[in-house]
C-alpha cells in the first residue's frame, strides 16, 4: 500500500492518475450500476486514504423515485442508523471483500425531510461547491447530525463533492476517512480535477439506472431486468409454472359516484400500495393494472421456495393492511376480492409490432380471473384453487365445485378457515 505525504506533489499526481484510470476503464462499461463505488474505494485505500465511507446521491425525474443513494462502508462496520424512514421505496446491499454498498431508492418528498435538510448534501446542493469538514472542529455542537455518528466510529474528516450533470440530473459524492490527520491537503484539488471523469463514467450508468428503474415502474422489476437484458422481441415467450393472482376492487362504480377525482385516486393508490408492499415482501411481482383490478405472479423458479405459501402469506398480510387502513379511514372502506391459482403460463412479450406488453397468458390466467369473479359473487375476500390448497400450512376447506365461464369442467373452490 502506498502511504501519502501531504507535501509530496508526486502523491497527488499518482492519486489523480490512478483515479482517472479507475474511472474511465472500459472494462467498467459492463459493470452493474450499483457496484460503482467498490473500485473507487479500493483505489483510494490503496493510496493510503483509509476510507471510512462514501456515498453517491443521484436526484432525477422518475414517477416513483426522487433520488437513489449508494452508501459504501468498510465490511467490518454496520450501516449508520438513520431511524425510521418512510420515504424508502427500495433497499438492497452489495458486498465485496473490502466493503458493503447499501442502495436506497427514496420516493418524492425525501429532500423535504429533516434528515436531508440537515445533511451536508443539502448544503452542497445549495452552493454547488466542494465542502470538507474536519469533524473534531464541528462536533460541539455537531455541524450536521451525522457528524456525531461519524466521530463515534472514529472518522476524522468528511467531504462532499458536487459532480456537474446535465439536467434533470443532480449528482453528489461524499468521502470520509479514518486517517488521524484527515484527508491529505491535495485531495480537494484531485477531486475537483477528477469530477469531469466521474461525470463521464457516471453518465453511462445513470442512463442504465434510469432505463431499468423506469421500466420497473411500468413493467415490474423482474420484467424490467429481462427487457433491459435484451428480451424485447415480440413473441419471445417461455413456459413457467407459477402462482397467478388477481384482485379486484369491489364497489368501484359506487366509489366513482361518491368521491371526487382526487379522493378516488387517493383511495385507489392506497389500495394498490397495500397490494404492492404485501406482494413484493413475499417475493411476488405485480404484472399489470387492469382498470380497478390487478394481476400478479409468484414464479416457481426456486426449488427452495413455496410460491403457493408465499402467495397466501402475501394475501393474509394484505388483509391486515387493508383492515388497518379501513380502521383509520372508515368513511371510505376498501373492499376487494382476490383469487390464487397455480399452473403453467406463457411469460414474456406479446402484442402488436408497435406496442408490446410483458405479461403472462394462458388457461391458468383465465381460470384465476374467473375464480376471482366467483369469489366476488359469494362476497369472499380470498378464494384459492385446489392446487394452492394442497401446498400451504393454513387450514382450508372446499366451498364446492362450480362451473366457470369459458371452461367445460367443474372447478373446485377453496377458502381459508
């Protein structure tokens, strides 16, 4: 490892050269976007900077996400606690030998939160110039609340660099160190000089990030990953065994007559949000919204998982969420009917040459929709097929067999006890 000397101009030149090579290395073009900080932190550590942490904050336009944050920390350390944060809409981590990157997707309104307003990022966003703080000089009282946590971890200096980007993007990077003497005096100059290269390398990744996130907003995350990886041809389908679910908001016509447009949208958004959180938590994926209904899927692509159990658990959690919501807002209660069925489906791109949809088709889907209609006719919140009932831990019983529209055979309907 190369140790630095604050008065050594060759150390500055060596660090700039190494960062430049690391930043514009063509091998990184194929790198996953959420791994961007790992090579940079290895480079800085190899030049003796004893990195304590780093963050990338990207603000952009997206229908669901205001900003993406990537936070790197040494592998031996836990994430800095920020308390309960209701603006998080996505969170996952990536680990290599030296460190962990926590990735957060934050919904609109996050920048208005006190956590952000009292952060160094808000200060740098306002002034658009690099700032660096020796933490020992800004701890009593803390210049920013996060400084108290950084000092407790043994960190000594914190820097935030704005990286100019074309509109509508805004990008900032933070760095912190454990070095007793803080950062070398020349680091600020190096980071200003390297900013254009960071911009160049990040621009490519930002486009990939936004393409994937926008696709995920409209297609679902798993479908977005497949489309982004090149599965885009019409008729590109595969057969998979999956649990298909269909949910319909009951009394929708009555709601449209009772509520004004804003209240109706708020009610539907509350309903869809509860479904999304319940389904995603248990490993499912929303496929599409159909009027006041919603189609989702739990793929059986992992032998260690039970998609039938996961789907039922998601529906039980949804029931709890809707009950809690109705208790809070009893004047406009949400009522719904849901159905689950398992079978083979065709999964992929269907549609016309100029308008494709990534979804599932087949008899299993049609049976699920008909099963949901039957459940709604019997005023039931959830009905399941025999294929589901045989693979779950919850007690259930048969409601009987029924003829359903479009099918010649009798169809058995089960309910949870």
